[in-house]
């Protein structure tokens, strides 16, 4: 069933009786070619691209809860490709290009809004670093633009330019960055995958892996055993918990990241804005709420809720760049669990167990990566070798010394 | 979170800095045959359990002692707090 303006008109005239559920609820089969563990954004995107781009049909996506109940529904919806290192930037730029064509590609309104992202800088040294990053972005085919304080004063007059401690000297714009309706991404990929024959099996928790002679032959689940030629784990946030069942220790710690939303306001913030001297980022949803967040709490957690010191720190960051935010009332806050990796960058790789694949370690940047993560993981699963933009996202990179450490803080996950 | 410091009593966790898994106390032997593999595991691989977790906290805004805190990562409940010095000595380290 294709969605179109004509279709909405026809359904409107016929009492909206023609809409059908957009994916099936199949019983799990005894065997699949590929079983994807995790029905979040990345898992569903992987299934979608496997079916659409790589011609695989016999695929199941296993989801412990309901579809999209993890981080795809808990993030702050930002898309961007303003990274610097060669192991990252081409990958994220591919992701941004996929976002740009996504709604046409899967025929679903994901409300992709390229309303721009702005990283503020507050010192000469920070300007130099941002110019360097902008050059790296442009070398990878992304757009980047340095704006000085005068230009920002004209565009964003509400910022606290003359803050005594952190005056705003300018910023790095990526105009193609923006926000996306996050749940719709999961729904759109699920619908597209289901239409191509992928079985999406909800309320099906993987309880163990069948590993014989160094080869993974299937999974044990809360709905019975399922055999598979390839098992692709894609459960960022719970990677430690799931891969432990395969006897693996990962270069990952799980941390909690909080997010916040205010009451709905008239349009006040045109794009995404980030603070350069502390950790704070904010955008305004189409409903009007200011959606913002900051640092992770900083200690291992699987609890999906954080503590008050970080709430205070985030609020201070907001007040430092836009004092008007102090007038808005906070409606809700929540937490999500991040796979914080040892260098702040993700993994899309085979494991040492034949037939078992791993995608995770997305830190707090997994949402923007969803399309490219799915595409590159599908590429790896279908062809047995990494996609050209994901060749460095290896699990063994700490052994070989090929870290992708954007911030340069070393193996301290809570600082990335 | 409140950390019940063995010397100072209950203190706000915001006074502390978090380092990570308390296995970081057990530095491998640099002279071992497989020292490279051991240091890779020590530096980069983590158990990352959902449940009881022994971890190192540093009382930066206080007495600057290192603590080993046993905390449930699914509830944030702290069940035991020890001086890291005592833990390390109990494991055979000289300090």
C-alpha cells in the first residue's frame, strides 16, 4: 500500500476504512538465512537494506519489547555529519545523504527537516579547531560554513553573545543538518522491510546463542529456538548484556544519557544549536517543545534514568547561551542507555565467532547514523566485507592501534 | 546518589569523579609472555554487567581517596563502599 496525497484524499472520502496495519505479526519460523537481534532503528534499517539493496528475503528481526521501544524512541532526533576523522566522516556524510532521500526511498513521512545545526565557539583556539573540522567535512563532501559573531547576531539574536565567562565568538554551521521524527524512522523502515518479506517478531527476547565449534548456528529465544546462517546483533545500549551470552567482552561501557523537553512554545529556535564551552544542545520540535540535553551521567548504568547533578549541569549550559530558556517550564525528562565505546566511535564488524556479527558502540550518536549503519551492516552481512565507508569500525582496532578518537581523550568512555 | 564514604560518612556522588570498573586495580604483569594481549584486555575490554558492579570513584572534592563502590547498574543502589587501598592490599598489592 503506497502512501500518497491522492490516497489520503480517497481515504478521507471513504471514511478512512482502507488503512491497514503496516506490518504483519508473524510467528517465528524454525530457520532464517539472517536473524537480526534488535528491532530498533539500526536493526530495522539493516533488514530493510538487506531486502531492498542486497536481495535477501529470508530474514527475521527479533525484538525483545515492541518495535522501536529502545533508543530510536528516546533520542533527541538530530541528524548531522560534522565529524572530522577519516574513519568517521565519510560514513556520517553517507548517512546524511541517505536521510535526504529517505522519505522518497521508503515512501513514509519521517519529517526530515534540514533546519541546520550550529556549533558555537567561544575562543580563538576553538575557532581554529572548528575551521579545521569544517575543512575535513568539506573534504569528505559535506557542507560546512564558519559564521562570525556579527552574522550570528543577525540570525540568532537571542543568544547571550556578551556572556562574561563564555562570550560567543561565532560558530560552525552545517546547514544540511537538522532533525527527523524519530519514531517514524522505525515505522518507515519496518514497513518497508515487512513489505519485502522480512519477518518482524516482537516480544521475542534472545536468551542465548547456539555456538558449536566456533560457529554460531542460531539463537535461543523466549519464543523458541531459531536457526540462522548468520546472526546479526544490533542492540546498542544493551550490547554488553547480549554479547555476554556469546561469551564476549566488549570495548564498551553502558552509560545513561538524559534528555529533556519543555512545554510547547511558539517558534523561537530555528535549528539545532550546541554550546561550545560546556555540553548542551537544543532544538525545537514541530510541536513547539524545546528538546535538549547534555552530558551523560558518567557512571555505568542500565537504568534508563539519571540523576540530578546532570540536570543542573544541562540547565546551566542552556542558561549560559540563551538566558530566555529559563522562562520555559520543563515538562519531561528521561534517560536512555548508551553503548559508550573506548574511543567514542562505533563498531560494525564480524566477531571471532563464525556467523556472528556485531553492530554497536554508538555512544550518544546512534540516531543520525541509522541509515548508513543499516546500509553498511547489510553490506557486511551480504558480501562478507565491510562497506568502503565503514572499514575502520572494527572490533579489534584497540589491539591494532587504529583508534577513531574524535575527542582524543583515550580509553575513558565517560569522557567521549 | 549518596556514597557512604568509609571515613567521611554519606557524601553526594557529585563530589566524586568516576573512573570505571574496579578491575583497573589489577594491572597486568608487563613481563608476561602475553603482556600485549593482557594489557589490551585490561585497557579496553569490560564486563559491563547489568547488576552488581564494582567500580572506582575518586573523592576529588573531598579527601582525595579512591573508593571501590559496589553498585547495581540497573537500580543505582549502592551496597558496599570500601577504600581502594584496602581492596588492593587484600588482593596482594603493596599499596
